[in-house]
């Protein structure tokens, strides 16, 4: 599974800065925004710790717990009756 990262939000923030600066012809701020975008992209590209492993037994345990009726109420019973199951 992929790990969470803030790189997309950071690139978007630098892009917002760059676009604002380009509209108002603030060239040094536009270069700062572009450099920030490129630097964040390069940093994310070289990040090796990008995913983690979830064992199949843990996935099965979570899925079983989610599908077990709580308090004796079966939420799937009405669906199964309508589908003929």
C-alpha cells in the first residue's frame, strides 16, 4: 500500500505561488514557485520509503470484523432477501 505524503499539496502550493506571480509579472516570486515545485518533485522522486506491506491475514481479520453482525443485527439480511439469497 502506498504511504501518505504531502508532496502533492506542497507542489500545488508552490504552483499557486508561481501562477499568482506570473499573472502579476513578479518574476522573482515566479522563479521561487517554480524552483519549489521542481525541488519538491525531485525530493519525492528520490524517496525510497514509499510503501508498506499489509499481510493477507490482517486484511482477512479486518474484513471479517467489519462483516460480523453487531448486537445481533445482520445488516446484510435485507439485501440477501431481496436478491434471493
